[in-house]
């Protein structure tokens, strides 16, 4: 967020400001600038101390670089979400399987009882595709734009 200001431009602005302010008022403005920078630093340190106080020992465990919003690329997030394979429901026993199928399913369930299973939820995209019929384009509204 440099707004197109390079070091050369800032130097020229500084020289013009020194000429306009004059040598008699320059020490006062420099002292005011120093006080402003000091108060901003104290404000930032106070906020950090208050966060550390409120969060407790977990504050030091937080990886702040991981939470930096500049590292997120929306294209990568969307690509990862679209390429991620949805969780399929565990195979259920067909109704016509009979007692042998139910016994086999019970044995498989007992063997996999240690893992947590979540029910499969169809995404909004999959619901829309099922409703439209796979391969058909979505309806187009020329007046929507």
C-alpha cells in the first residue's frame, strides 16, 4: 500500500515540507512526530499484551504467520475444494442380501467400529446436477445481467 510513492518521491515531499515549515518550527514538528510514533508503538504493544493476558499460554502457541490473510490464494482454495473427493457413505447391505449379508455387514462393522463414520451429505452442486440431469447446461437468463 505504498500508493505509488517511491523513495525519490518521499524525499522530494520531505524537502518541500522542510522548506515550507521552516527552520524555526521544524524541531517542534519533529518532536510531535516522535511522540506520535512512540504512542502508536505503545498502543500496539498494549494490544499485544492484552491479547496475551486474555488468551493465556495459548497466545505463544499460535502460529501467527499461518493466519496471515495475504497468504491465501482464492484460486487455490477453490481448486482444492473442487478436487477434494467427497466422503462416500459406507456400503449398506442390500435388502435382498439375506441373513448372510447382514452377518457379513455386522462383522465388517465390528472390525471398523474404532473409526468414526459421518453420514454422507450431498453438496449443493451435486444436488443441482441431480435436479438438472447430468450433462445438461444450467438455465440461462438473458435479463439477469
